[in-house]
């Protein structure tokens, strides 16, 4: 009888481990929601991250700096279902794979096995990868201050977000050049000048991309002299 009980216990434990493993294995990687429009303000969500940044969130302490015995972390899947993760410590981390909302909840459990109500949903928004190129109305100009070339910053994603701009000349910021275009004028010295633009999401100004464009300033011919044949 003891052997049968031991065998039964072993099988039951194995089934519990298998069930737990399968439950954890079903947790969906990537965003919880990719269809809802981006937040209007960064304060609308718990955190706005740059593309490729990893998520790190934490639950509350039980007292002072003492952790609860167990933290039950849940992630919301794209269908809106709550999935139990394998993380039971105060801090939850995840590698982001794409842009969108990543939504989480947590339940705390003390040493006596008493559990809290589930938390409100905590939302993190991961921004899409930012890219920028610069086009010019003229890639070369005569060394005459009156000549001009209009530079345009072409940003991807092209819609759905707002950006800040800062144009540079040979790496030095140009005062007041903070729109999506910049008109190159006043170049009177023959040279190749590199104009650049630093673009940042307004939702998180730390998420930036840079594009550059070389403009060739060609020298003017010298004043001609007429001679008789």
C-alpha cells in the first residue's frame, strides 16, 4: 500500500509540474496590444520605452524593503486574456520584440499564503524603430550666399507620432533650426559641408535617430578678363 501511495504521489507531482510548465510556456511573447493607437502623452501609460529596450517593472514591498514571499506576475495576451508567467520575484523583466503595448498585473502573497487582490493593469508602450533620411533640393551649390538648398527630414514612422528636430552643420547645432526642414543659405566658401538632423520622439526624447546629407559648395569662377586677339 505504501508503494502504491508513493507511486501515486510521484505521478501527481509530475502532473503538477507538467501543468505548471505548460501554463508558463503559453505566455505570449511580444506586445499585448499592437492595434490601439499610441498614447497621446507619456503620462498616459506607466512607461514609454525606445525600440529594443527591455522591460523591467517591480511590485511593492511588503514592509519597508522586505519583499513579499511570492509575486504572481501576469501578462495580458493579444486576445485580452491574463496569462500567468513563471516569474515569482518582485522584479519582472522581459525582452521586447516589437512595438506596441505590453500589459501586466501582479498578485502578492505573504509567508502565510495570503494573497492580495490583483493589481490594476500596468501598461508599457514600446515605440517603433525610428529612422530618418535627409533629402536636398540641390546636392551641390555655387559658393554664393544667395544660393539655397532645402533639406527635408524624412522620418519613419511617417504618421501616428510627433517629433522634435535639431539640425546641425558639421556636427554643430544650428540655432533655431528645429523644424522638419532647413534651408541652406549663406554658404560662400568652397567645401563639402555635412548637414544633419537629430530626430526624437516627443513621447520619449531619449529615443532618437540621425540622418545626414553632404552638400558640395563649388567655387565660383574667377572674374574673367577680356583680351584682344
